[in-house]
C-alpha cells in the first residue's frame, strides 16, 4: 500500500527525473511544494514550461538562448576573431562567469564517444566549420580533459588546422578527468592563458 497519495508519488517521480535527485530529495521537494501558496505553485509550473519552450539555441554558437542570437554573439564589443569550443552550455557559462574571456563560443552539445555511439556527425561540428569564414583567426579547444574530450579536441584540430586557423588546446591546469563546469576561476584562467598550439602536431601551416 502506497504511503502517499498518487498525486504526491507522481510529482515525486517527476523530480526524480532531474539530474542528481534521488528518491529522498525528490520527496522532500514534493512535500515542500505542498507548503507553497497556490500562486507560487502556478508560477513554478509556468516557469518550468517557459524554461523549456522559450529557450532555444543561438543560431551562431549553439549556446542556449532566448533569442535568435545569444547575448555573447550579439554583443558588439566581443572579439569575433576567437572562438572557444566547449562541450556544453554549462562550460560556456563557467567560462563566461570568469569575466576575462572576450571572444565568442561554440557549443558542441557533447563529445565524440564511440562507447556511447556518439560520432562527430552528432555534434555541432558542421556549424563550427561554417563559422570559419576567414574572420576567425584562433579556435581554442576547451573540451574537458577526459579521454572523450581529448579525442574530440584532436579530431577538431585535424579538421581545423588545415584551414589556416590557429588551433589551441587549454592548458593542463585542469585536473585530468575534470569538468570545466566545476573548475574554480583561477584554474579556468590558467587553463585559457596557458593554452598551447595544436597546429604543429598536425603539420599544418597556420600562423
Ligand atoms: Zn551565440
């Protein structure tokens, strides 16, 4: 026999679908919804739907955006000659919070992972290449320092270096297997500042 009414169990199941939420936390969140005034619950449900339906992807950098162009791509003061390539929007947000990088981003929406059946065609690589129209002089590969992140960086450097664009990889200041999203600002800054060229390793003649 279920302890809680079906409506409670149903909401609890929905919370459990969220990343990092187990049964106990889901039930705690569910029960705290009952404590909210009804107008707050209405606003909560509307905010959920708006976050999902009104957020799309920037047509240029593929980051999440509420408008056709994200605020970074739309900003006139950004350095449009540099693109920093990241795995997901969380990493772009982490770098943006650092408040030092003034170039643009490109969000891949994943990394190459043969284990998970993710090939290059499933990532936003075509969109990245189409941005390299001569105005971009450097591409910084800031995928995470995991085996998949390294594989993806190597793949991209082989693809991009022959186009005459400088390709660099973020420095090893990042812990191996680490995640950009959780790196502190000093580590992130060191990773960007200490980036090294990947052009030589590919025998390409950028610079
Ligand atoms: Zn954008």
